[in-house]
C-alpha cells in the first residue's frame, strides 16, 4: 500500500500551531510503524517550502525538507514537463 502525502500534511507536521499537527504526527507515526510506503511530489515540496519562506522560518524549513527527502519510506515524484503538461 502507498499513501500520497500532500502539502497540508507536511505543513501540519512541522507547524505545531496547526490545528492538524497532533493528528498528523500521530498518523505519520502509525504509517511508519506499519512500514507504509509514502508518495509525494516535488511540486508538493515546493509548496511546503513556499509556506515557510519567510526569513525566520527558512533555516528550520530547509532542515525539514532535508529530513523529508531522507525518508527511506518516501518516493518523491520529480518535476517534469510531461507531468506538468498532464496536470
């Protein structure tokens, strides 16, 4: 089974003030325990970066995106012209 992780989830995981933070952390922990494969796109990660682009947030956003990219259970679909055209 593969679960698609969209922008809202990634943002909620990082932002402790997000109303979905606790539920997102709990769900992500469950998915990792069950060794569920995750899927996201570079477009989604771009949206996450944009959400945290203010100067005070940049260092933690960069670290967060690096941790996301390092997840063994995550496949990141790269940006391509073909994918953009299909969207």
